[in-house]
C-alpha cells in the first residue's frame, strides 16, 4: 500500500519533494523499516513502476518514468 500526495505545495502546485509512505512487505518482495530519499527530479512514476513490477504487472514505462527504483528492487 502506498500513501502520499501528488502536490507538495498546493499554493504553487509544486509536485516535487513528495512525501510517500509505502507500507507492507509485498509478501516478502519489499524490505521494510527503511527511510529512503531519492535524487531530486526523480519522477513519482518510477515508484509506481517499481511497485507494479513487485505485483507481477510488467510494464516498460509509465507516464514520465525514467526507470525503476533500484533501492526498492533489491531486498536488504
């Protein structure tokens, strides 16, 4: 399950630096108990694309995605 918002500042309609919570272990497919911070300008769709992979929904890309989030793809 993921929880977050697509706008960080509603007055300026900014969509960067978004806080997102991903809860659950995905049946052993995700490592929990971590706080991850990604490079500026990392598209939110990279997270969604990675989560789709974890649920066996293969897609090459999603919206403006630039790739998968390696930090979520590797179990620690």
